[in-house]
């Protein structure tokens, strides 16, 4: 039986998490697959996937959000097949940024100008869809470090926006 890998949180800060991966077996490991999950504003679950080569590994994941819960899952790729998943949870330190205040204004039938307030020198994600279900499951999205963006939409539809 292949055991799951051990994920150990080495350190964390406001915007990063460092963790190590190892196996407690003599089975040859060729690498790991790691998923990092977090929920954005309770509407949208986000995920980052890392494919890591080698037997032992220390990884640092950066560009994270302060005071946000993250779930890290990992499995090992071995000579006998894939291992079961293992999970750890960690909350980044610091104070979570205040939610931006969004204004959306139709420019014409197919363009909407979105603008918001918030801190400088960060990356904003703009999510939009025609229903709450679509906004949660598979929204259109764009990112920018500015405080406004023009998004193209389908005519004769109503949209929900989230930044």
C-alpha cells in the first residue's frame, strides 16, 4: 500500500506559505501534484496547481492574500502508482484587505466599465456572469493592477459583477 505524502507547513506570512513534502516509505517517488485551494468572497473557489519533480521538496507559494484560509492537498507519483491525497489547512497572517467598492456602468450594449476603490500595488480579479450559479461555478474573469477595466459582454443580457 502506498501511503499519502506528509505535508509540513514550514512557515507562512501575509502573502506566502512555505511547505515541505516527503514520503514515509521506501517506494521510489518521481514527483508530487499539489493543489492550493481558497475561497474568494464566499462566491468563487480558486485553485493553483503545482507539479513538482523529485522525491523531497520544499516549496514556497507567493502572491497570496493576508488572513485567508488555504487548503493544500498533495499526492505522490511513485513507481507503483499514485498515492492517496493528504491535506493541511493554514490561514495566512496579517489583516485581510477591505473589500473594494465596485461600480459598473454600461458604455454601450456590449461594453461595461468597472471601477473600484482599494489599495494600490495589488492585483484585482474581476468576475462576471449572468447568474449567481455561473458566477460561482464558471464566471468570465480578468485581472488587473489598475482600479478600472472595460469588459466585453453579450448584448441583451444582465450581468453580475464581483471584484
